[in-house]
């Protein structure tokens, strides 16, 4: 997984991510979530990919939009 370091300087609940063709895995402090096209739609996944690569706003996006996840571990 790619480490996530917020560029805003604020602490983020996201610690790492992994991007796949039709999904993104997001690691928080205590769990990993898989968000996929099937679980929350292409637009949401692609937006999360953009935010992850920019290291900005991913945790906020997830908390505000509450996209459905495929699984959590």
C-alpha cells in the first residue's frame, strides 16, 4: 500500500491506500476498506483515486459522502 500523508498538514484518519482498476483500498487506523465500482459507483471510486494521489481530502470525502464499501477487514 502507498502511505498517505495529508498535504494540508492536518492529521488524517487515512494512513495508506492501494489503487486498482475498478476499486480503491483505504487503510484507516484500525481497518482497511475496499470501495469498488460495484459498491459505490465509478464516480465515487474515481474521485477517491484523485484525492488519494493528491494526498488531500480523502478522509473528509469519505466521511461526508459515506460511500458504500464492498468489504472491511
